[in-house]
């Protein structure tokens, strides 16, 4: 089982990033997927979750209206579109599913 995130980087406040997580080694379409983040000195928190088919999503209050989680079951990939980014969004973002975690991708929001 492997989850590989990509798409992180440095962005100015108000900017956008799109994270991707490529999954392998399990039946991707049979599992809900989620994105989590961990800011320096803080506990890891879940920011978004998506159901098996993508019909249902939920978000942390801190990202509602700014982040969108989606998935492409044909490509075994889950995405996180992040808009209107704030410095508080800085952290390492992790993909999670099938009791597995990715290695994380760094997102830094700074001017």
C-alpha cells in the first residue's frame, strides 16, 4: 500500500495550490479518503474527507469555503484544491486512506 502526495510549495497569501495523492496497492474506490495537516508545534488535524464515490464530503471549519476535496477513482487519485490560502494554512499535508498515510507534502503560505 502506498500513498504519494505532490503539489505542495511556497505560495503568497491569497494564492492557490492543488495537492494530489496517488494511491496504489489497495482497491482505491472502496475506501473513503482524507487530507490532514500538521502545523509546526501543533497536532495533526483532518481538514477534509471524501466518501467512496465522492458524493459526500466534509471539511474542517477552518477551511470551509476555501478548500475542495475530490477524487478520480479511475486514476486512483485524490485531490485537495486550496484557494484563498492564509499563513495559518502552513504545514505538512498528508493523505490518508486504507489505514495508510502518505509521506506528506509541505505547504508554506508566506509573503
